[in-house]
């Protein structure tokens, strides 16, 4: 999976951005208190990968109904998760296609 240069850059840039934003606005105690958010996203990613349903469509009802999060916040969070996941999948698919004429320079 990390054999493709563009995907490797995308992954590490996203990971670095997450780390900078997380440590700028939160700490590990916050992550320990809200451990269920990553667990929900893992289940959402599994459902999104197994069905035509997006991960955000799984996250929204769970956040809104079960965790009592405001609808606007749950909607925005779900759309953000879905867009990041779909962009990452697109970068990976474009790098791993057999015909790399367009992406030959960046995917190596």
C-alpha cells in the first residue's frame, strides 16, 4: 500500500495535520475520555468499505441519536469523515491502476 509515492505523501501529510491540530486543541486525556469516537469511525469505515453506504452515513445517526450530539455538529463531522475517506480511497485507487500514464510521475 505504501509503495505508491503519492499515497505515501498523502498519508503522512494527513497524519501530520491530524497530530498538529490534535495537540494544538486537545490532549491525550481528551482522547481517553472520548475513546468511542474512533471506535464508531472504525465501524463506519468497515460498513463503508463493505457496502455502497458512506462512513458518514453511519456516523451521523450514531452521533446524533445515541451520543446526543447536536445535529449540525454531527452532520459536519460525518461529512468531513466521509470526504477524507473518499479522497484517501481515490488517491490510492488512482495510484494503483494498471494504466498510470496520467499519474506516472507522482505515483512512481
